[in-house]
């Protein structure tokens, strides 16, 4: 049985996921605190990024990856902490040292994101992403 905050966290996650699909960098960045952000992506070993570094990191995603699909597998937790599991698929459009895949390969990435939110549950203050790359078939 879902707990009382389940609907809240699912509704909060949906527009963030849509921003990823739309490649809407400004919308994505609006989910993060302006000062004191701590963001780590272990999938590509980009560690301890602040908001400025994260903006550059996210901006580079669409430079290297196209035709994004992102599906939430689950989002669990409460207002100030969630675990978001997602499956992303994209086409490599430019080679990157962060990925071992070739241009035009369709790649699947399975992720688990641990997200710590502010007391209001509006902004992410800390995130740690873990990922497993699934080789193209």
C-alpha cells in the first residue's frame, strides 16, 4: 500500500523526467538548489559537481546523445529523500570518452538516483547516481 507522500513524489518526478526527454536544460536545472549542491554521477565518474558544473554536464548530454527515451521504473521514498530508478535509451550521436559506444549505436542505461530534497521537497540539494550500461544488441 502506498504511503501518504507517494503521490507527491510521483507528481514531482514526472515533469523532471519530461524535461530530460525534451532536452530542457533550464527546466532540469530548476530542480536543483542554487548554492551548496552536491551531485555525483558514478556511472561516468563525474564527482562532486556544483550547479555550474552540473549545468555543463547536462548540457553535454544532448551534444553526445540523441533520440532520448527515459522511463521511470520506480520512485520511492518521502518528501525529502527519494530513490528514482529509471531506464534511459538513446542514440550516440558523437563519441565521448565517458562512453565506450560508437556513433549511431542505440544504448540502454539503467540508473538509480538517490536524491536528497530540501525541507519543502522542492529542490534537490544532493544527488548520487549509479548506473549500469546495457550493451547494444
